[in-house]
C-alpha cells in the first residue's frame, strides 16, 4: 500500500430509494444501494485523503434527467464524509451551448462540481452522438466555466475518441478506465496504438482504473493486466496518469485493496515522487481539489 494517503478519483454511490437507475435492475451487485459508509468499509487498510464522485448513469431521456437531483444526493453524502471534495455529474451536452444555463446553475449552487461525464459507450449511436456538432459545442462550452469532460467508452469505440479529442482542444479531458481496453480479447496492440495517438493531445489525461473488470472477472491474473499498466505509463507518463478505484463497479472483479496491491507491484520501480503523482498529486491538480 502507498505510505501516504491517496486520492480516489472514481467513486460511485447510489440510492435506489432516491433516484431511478433502470440499468441496474436485476444486477447481482448494482441492484443494491451503496452509500459512503459502505465505501469507508470497503477501503480496508487503504488510507484515502479525498474522493471524486462520478455520475452513476441515473435515468434520463431526451427531455430531461436527474442531473441536479443526483448532485443533491451526493452533497448529502458529503456532509457525512467531507472527503468527497469533487462531483462530476452528467449533463445533456448534446444541446450545445444551450446547456450553459444548466451548467451555470450546477456550478453556482454546488461548488464541488468540477466537470461533466457522459457515458457515450451505452448510447444507441455512440459515433453519431460524440461527433455531432451539438455535442462538440456542448463539450467546448465547458471551458467557459473551467469544467473538464470525462470520456467513457470501450475499446471498440476508441476510433471515435481519436476524432473527438481533436475537436475540443481547449477543454481538459480525461479518459476513464484506460478506455476499457480489450484485455479478454488480447487486444494489446490496439491499446498501444490508441494510446500512442491519444497521448499526442496535451489536454488529455488518463484514468488508471477498472482493468480487472475488463479482464476475465473470475480468473484474471496480474500477468493479464501488467502489459496494459505498462503501456499506460509508457505513453501518458507519470504526469498525466491518475489512479482510481471505480468502487463499487470494481467489485465485479476485485476489491480496492487488491487493485492497489496489483498497481503497487507494477509501479514498484518508480521513485516515490512519481508514485505520489499517480496516486495523489495529479488528481489534486486535475480536479482542483486544493489539497
């Protein structure tokens, strides 16, 4: 375990009695509610200095969503654990600059809001959405409020990301979960090629998380994950790589302590200053946590 407190940049908590999450119904893990007290227990021996909440795909339609309601829920959780220092909600960025009043409302009412995420991975037309003029305009509008954008896709959609990032050069971006590489499919060459291209965009960072989930949930080994960890550091370096646990989604394949143990061994050759960047300092900078 790191010998210093870390920052977890991908915390999910949800409450089925307070918001609607249709995608979680019937799931053996996700149909349960998860609160901050559950996360505290799940950390075990891991010392966490701060957390960043990421939106949880609460139900939405073209007419509206639970965007503000989810932020309000997380604010209530943060009152019980003020280590939740940043919130990254969802917003209908496909509305273009017409989304600005909603974003301004979020920022003015909830100062923990730092950016916006949209899980385009699950959209009916990921390419059509991500590369539409409205969505591009909406993402670019985030720069007006010093907000960043989090990209969530899987490895079959990385060609979309390659085009998208070059259309938003003035917005800070982060690729969630290493772009969900095809570990089960053995798509390491594709992963390396994608990262080599994406790393050329100086405004793009990468979140080192969820690799066990993208491998065989039951039978993954460190040997399965190590080439993807190495490629991440090779291409994005220690200055644009940020640790995350992705709890409780990670529970499909691992626990928070076990994931950190895997990373500790993979990153063992790095100096302490670089480990601090990956586990803490880069997150503090990117999410403007003020720690």
